[in-house]
């Protein structure tokens, strides 16, 4: 590496000795010994690609904040000596006010074109991941998602429901190499865990609704499959676009089937909140239990639904409940000191994703990788990003969500589902209260 004191050494020690010292320090020369290897940029960018505005703000913004906190702390602690990290956030909310795969694809294309972006935390939604992954895989550049749970993003097995016509890997992974990772457990585990828990609450007949998106359809199908295995009855399954504004007609039909509970596959902004609100307009459903996956476990859902009363509401989340980790209390305090956005279940997951990426950058540099010279150094970016991906694949990281490492598909080896019930927290505010943890294989 180029040193500011090189001229002093040259004058006092002589050029031959100087060259020997520089080679020993790793600055080196080209193979011909005729010129020095470029030092590279002292600034590296850590990006996020999440839905942080509109109807998805309460889901995505706290996750973005978690990643931002990790970058700020790394800079303050000089985690990577000689390198300053720059935080680059992107928002994938589109004209409809919710996450948009087209916007997400445009965002990652822009990030790929900036050679100083070492990796991306995100996306949040599986439908957005489907649009982004072919782009980032060919670049290549690492993506670490705190929240994607659709199994077909990484798997092609019969057991996951991702074989045959459902095999997306040739499209999502065109290089046949892994560049996408996630710390969330997949829906082939989350859906069944939700079914098991709801069944234990006494329900036997359930009606299933999904938002017609990748995540919603996937988790709804795995929930329904497990429900039948348990001996329960699926009275019906409807896919309703996320743009639907009234579910009253559908819910009136659902009431005629006399369900014990309703399960929703999707997120709060694509029907999760509206379905629960509009159940109150159908007398037979007003006090019925309602359940869903992590897409509805948001501060916005809790604050909107809790005051309206009705039956119990359950939600599953595909990461460890951070209250079980003593280190999480410090994280929560640091988060609240830095941001005003309500913390959510994926704030810590995103914080861990960013820290994994930061550690991978540090490891890549320690192993001899060079940062790109500037934002236009495409060749340098490819080499550096490839080294970062390799470091992520081999990482062993103890974070707020627990010990994180990745299997050959990029999925976390820490497979845990947390179950929550909506209620009032210790400050008497609407919240999701931890109920149980399910360890899966």
C-alpha cells in the first residue's frame, strides 16, 4: 500500500531497501516489478434495498434503521482500519404505495453500477427478491435479506415445494453460484409452525386467504398443507390481489362455511390489516381468531387493529425473538437513542445482516482483496465483490439474532420460528407479545 512516509524512507534507506519493505507490507508491484498495484478506494459503500415509505414504512424503515446503526457503529469503532463505510439506502416502494419488484430491480441495477457498493442488505419482500436476484447474481454482488422467506428463492427440492415447474433457481441463479443469503427461516418451516400453533389453540376448520404474491401464496400453501396433515379442515383458499380495498363480500361467503379461524398469507399493506378490520363488519367473524406470518407482525398492524377488539390474533416470525438474547437489550437502547421509528422484529435481523456484510468486507481485505479504485472501476468491483461473497459463505457470526452461518444455498443454519400474540405491552400500548419459540430442522 502507498505510504505517506515513502519519500523519507527512500532518502534515508535507499530505493532497493524501500522496495523490499513495500513488498513485505503487501503494497507490492506488478508481476514484472515495473509499477505499483493501485491502493484502491478508502471508502466502501454498504447499501440497503427495502420498502421504507408509503404503506410499507412500518415494516421496512425499522429494518433500514437497523442496518444504518450497524454502519454508524462500524465507522465509530474503526471496525475496518483505514476504511470509511458509506450508508446508501434505497426504497423499493412504487406508485401503488407498496413494495414494487420493478422499482427493486431498478434499485439494484443502480447499486451494481457503483463499483464502491460492496453488498446490499435486502430486499424485504420475496416478490421483490425474484426480480432482483438475477441481476445481482450476474454482477455478482452479495445480497443479505433480513426477511425473505419464500423457499423457492434458494431451494429446488420436492420437500420445499420448489421442484419441477416451481424451480426458480435457473432464473434466479443464472451463474449457478450463490450470491444471495438470508438470516430468516424459510416458509416451508414458518407456515407449518403457524399451523401447529393455531391448531393447538383449538381451531379445526380454517379458511385461508393470500395476497396473490410470491410470499403470500407460498406461506399460505405451506400452512394449508400442514393443517391437513394435522387433521384439520381447510374450508377454502382465496387469492386476492394486494390492491383489493374491500374483502367484505368474500368474508361474508367465508362466514357461511363456519370457520374456527382465518389465516392470511401476505403482508399488512397488501390485505393483512384490511381483512382483520373488515372481519368486524361480518358478525359471524367479528370474534374469530386470525393468524398470519411475519408479514402482519408489524407495529402498524398492532396499532391499527388492537383498539378494535375482536378475537385473538397470532403471528409467526422467521427469526429468533431477540428478547431471548441478553445482548439485545443494548441493541434496543442504541436503536432507540439513534432513531424515532418504532423498532420491529426485523430491526435486529437487518442489523445482523449489515454486520455480517461488514465483517465479510474486513475478511476479504485481510485475505488480500483490493477495494475498487473508484465508483467506475467495474473490474475491481467484480473481484472485490466476489471475495466478499466468499467471506459471507464461510462466516461464523454471533449476532443479536444468534449464531449465524449459511448452508450451501445461502440459507441460515439457525432455523427458528417465533410465535407472537397481539396485545398490550408493559406501557399499555398495542404490540406483538412473544408466545413461543419453535426450533425446526
